């Protein structure tokens, strides 16, 4: 079953299918890049396993009340009054909510020396919230400090956007293309949930020309290759940070499968 959306399907994010989709999408991106890369380049999927704290909730302030147990106010055998004790208040311990995260990204390398040319990241929710975001931004800094092209694709509505020195253009989804020979400048591509997924230029070593990663074609291959259409509940409300009119449009799109409703229905 084909997707009900002209571009990115937000229900993949809202209904918990992102991890599965992300893994498949990376593989399809690698295949698409392999088909267009010059022969002296290769695309490889790299991975790393790390523990991140998924608790991104603000800490709650607990204010225990003090209570004196009154008991017997008369004199004790020692001649003193009854010992005053405090009543405890139960407060949960601060235990980190750690989870094992498998990070995956694509690296384009020269062949045969395998020197790194371009890094392609498709952001996950853990890259955009909590300690996972801090860890990702540190990794990002390390890449930017090297003579390496960095491409970051954000197909998620939730979480924090990537930090930039200037204001981002208006959009729901983004691609950031940072060329090693043009930093600190970065090309930012932004589009709305209602638009088709674009083709993103992937820079190589100068003077080799860019190759294009056709996100629309890759998304279709990933979506059609799994039972998302049969598994996702498209009648459910879309619980994601969207403008009210865009949320209404997306929910209508999901219910009608992209077809305009008939008059009187």
C-alpha cells in the first residue's frame, strides 16, 4: 500500500514506527547513493551503541511536611517529656531512565583508501531530546571541525531543531548541507508537511560534482517495503507539534487516503 501523504508520513513518528522505519530508510538511502556515486566513492552504514537517559521531564519539587507525633505529654521515667519524632514523607529516588540506543548513519568514503568525505545523518528522536541530544551535538561538533561534508536530514516534527547561528526558514522538515569548504555557512532546505519530499544534494570532494539523494523515491521504497499502511491507525488523532490547520489537513489526508472526500460525506 502506498503512503497517503505526498511527502513524509507523520504517523510513522506519532505511532512509534520510527526506529524500524529509520533502519530501513538508511539501507534504501545507501542503495540509492551507490547507484549514483562515482566509482571511486562508496557509501557505508556505520553504527554505534550507547546508553542515553530518556527522561527529559523537569524534576518535580517535593516539599515534605513536618509532623510531630504527639503521644504521651506526661513526664517519662527519666523525668523528661515524650521524645518528639518526625513523620517521613515517601519520595521516589532519582534513578536514571537509561536505554540502549543503536545509532546508525551513512559515511561516503573514497575508495580504496576509505578516507571519509561526507557524513549523512537522518535524525532520530534520541538526537533531538535529553542526553541523547547533548551526545549528538558533541559528535556533530567533532565532524564539523574536520574537513568533512556533513548532511543532516530531519524528518521528525517532535524534539528540538538543530542549533544554528541564524534563524531557520519556516518549515516542518529540514535538510542541512554543511560543505567543508564553505563553513561556517550551511545550506538549509525547508519544506512543509504538505509538500513532496525533495532531492537533496550530497557534496563530495572538490572538484567532483554533487550527487542527488531523491528522498521522495527512497521514502516510497521504504514505505512500500513494509506493512506500515496496514499497521498504522490512520483514524487516530495526530499528536505532534503542528499548526492547527496543518494538523487538520494531515488528519483529513490520513482518513481519505489522499483522495478528496465526496460532496455530502
